[in-house]
């Protein structure tokens, strides 16, 4: 209670406040204030209640309720504004003389009582206030005259007043029910608006990721076309069938040469009567034999060269096939016995919030992050639980982020980027991969909550380090290569979902409320 309000109540009491109200305000103003502050006095409707009773009822409200006190003081300030301005112009001596004037009437004394309590002076205190209050009371032995025969209402009037009271009580109950329905409807609309904003943000992200995927596929297609054109422009590689035909041709020539040697070996040399022909024949024979041997050695060397070239070309073909197939040798994974040292598997949980949102939305539900955390960490040692969220400037997700943090998640936030062409960009693929690789040496089990096929390479890399990989996602929204690459695939079902109502509950019609 403020000092000025306390002064009036301490100096004058409820009786003085009632006198101030009675002589400062008209009857119509008293009735209006009584209706505004829900003061019910019999006879108010037909204006048969005395003004003194109205003022007394309002004074009781003044003493009990702060809101009623402010309303009544505002009305009294307005009614006594002129008198207050005059009072401020008086000197202390003139003000004291005016209070002590015995010719003051009862209304003037009551209004002056209000002014001295609101505009304090050092020379005027509670004694002067009590003196003015005594002048406001009627003389001893006299009571206020009743306001006509209606001052004592009869049985018919009492019955009418009771009916009026019941009607007002019923209307008040209906109004309270209507107000409660309005509040429920407003709360539901606020929740629906927040959900729509969240869905709009996720749709923007979905469109942005779709455009990025399209650009990536188009770039990959161009690279493949360039590689095909480059391969066609190169020298044609000798096929194994052609090499085999060349080798067969060389062997055939070798067989023909061997047959010629055999014929020469079995043919007897001609007799030379002069004695010199034998020596010449021998020399010719040696010469031919040396040429044959040289030819055989040359043929054999060419065969070996052809075989070596054939082996080299086969090796080149194998290398190209491995390059095209993306075959990469992986280091041997460490055994789980080496990794599990304290008896509990060490697990890290990474949630791609935007990805799993759409799968849950198709089932008219949302992911239960608390149940997910409990399922992943049951019987294990949880080292880290991180949720990755993309934020839009025009959508407030602070409540959702605060909820995740309360449940034990580390929340990483990234703003949605808008390109110059109007497209959007907002994904966490690279950051999630880096965070996983940073902590993978300390993990026994990696849990990824996503269905994005871009993480397939990350899964293979982590498995090569001896870490088990579990994928939690919706089967219809999970890439095939991600399912096949994971150590274990756990579908998100009703155990991890919170169902949303299909439609908002029908609103009851509100009386007097325009929708």
C-alpha cells in the first residue's frame, strides 16, 4: 500500500472513506464503481439503495483490495481536482485556519478530509483529520433518514433480487467457461503455430538439401562423361584374345622351324669324289645349323617379350578396374577385447535432427529424445550425446533446444544460409563426420541417428578402426548402403515416438466471441 493510501485509511478509517465517497461522488458514479468492483448491494438495480450504504460497501472494498483502492482513488482524485489545486495555493497558516473553520458543512469537511490526506503538510496531522471526521458524522441521536419505503425491501423485492443474483451468477459462470475455452484455444493455436514454423524451417532445409544433391549428381555425371571421352581418345589397349593369337602364331612358326631342322638332320650329305666336297658340305651344314639356332633363340626371346608385355597390360587393366571400383585396402580392425577395458562398452550418440524429423512427421509423430538416450546408454558408458540443429532467423527454436539440453544432449546450432539465387543451405554432414572421427578412438560403439546415405563412407571408415556402428532411423527413409554398411540397424518404432493428434480438438461455440 502506498503512503498516501495508508494515510487516508489510518486517519479516517472505513467510516471516513465512506464519508469522502458519499460527499465527493454522485449516486450514479457510486453505482458505476460498485458494478466495476463487483459490489452487490440489494436495491442497486432499481436505484432504491441509499447512497450511504453504497459508500460504506465501497469503503470496505477500499480497505481490503489493492485494485479497488486504486480505482476509487482515481475517481476521488478526479472529483476533487479543483479543491486540491486550491489547497496547494494556500499557505500553512491559511490551510490551518480553513481546517479549523467551524462553519464548514459536512460535504465540505468530508472533501477537505480527503485533500489533507493526499496533500500532506507538516502543520496538519491526524488531529485535524479527526476533527474533520467528527464534523462528517450526524448529530447524536439522529440516524440518516431512510430513502423512501424501498429502504426496507419486502418479500417480493427480495425474491426479485434473488432471481437477479442467480441470473448474474449464471452469466458469470458462463463467462468464466467461455474465458477458459478461449484460453485453451489460444494455447492450442500457439502450439500449432510453433509446429508450423518448425515444419516450414525443415521444409526449407529439405529443399536446400535436394538442390545440393541434384548439383552433386550432375557434377558426378559430367565427370563420368569426361572420363569416358578420355578413355575413348586413348590408344586401344591390346586385349587378352589378341595377345593369345600372337602367341599362337609365334608357336606355329617355331614348330615349322623345328620341322625344317629335323629334315636337314636326317638328310645324308652328298658324296664328293674329289674329297673337297665333304668339307664344303660340312661347312654349309654348320652354317645352316647356326642360323637355325639363332632363329630359334630370337623366336624364343620374342615370345618371352610378348608374354612380359601381356602380363604388364593385365596388371594395368587390373589397376584401372580397382580405381574405378573404389577398392581401398583397410587396416585390420582391432578386436573388441582390446577396446573394452573397463567392462562397459563406450558409446557416442550423434543425432541429425533435421533428417529424422521427416520420418517422424510421416507417421504423425515426433522423436522421443529422452527414450532414445535411455535405449542407447542402457548397460553402456555414454561418452557423448550430441544433437545437430539448423536454425532459421524467422523461427524461434529456443524452447526445443532448451528441452534437449535439459535431457542431457549437447546441442550444436547452425544458422540456415540463404544464397543469392534464393536457395538454402543447411546441413551438418561434414561437421558430424569430423566430430565422429575425433572421438572414434575412444569409442566401442558409434550410434548415428540418420538415414542419409552420405554417411556410408564414414561408417566404413569408423568400422575399419574397430568400432561398431549402429544406425537408428526409419526403414523407408534410410539409404540402402547405410543399412548394409552398419554393424546393426535399429528401426525407429513406437518405443521411440510420441504420437501427435491428427486434428485439433473441436472448439465449442463461444457466446459473444467472434472467431
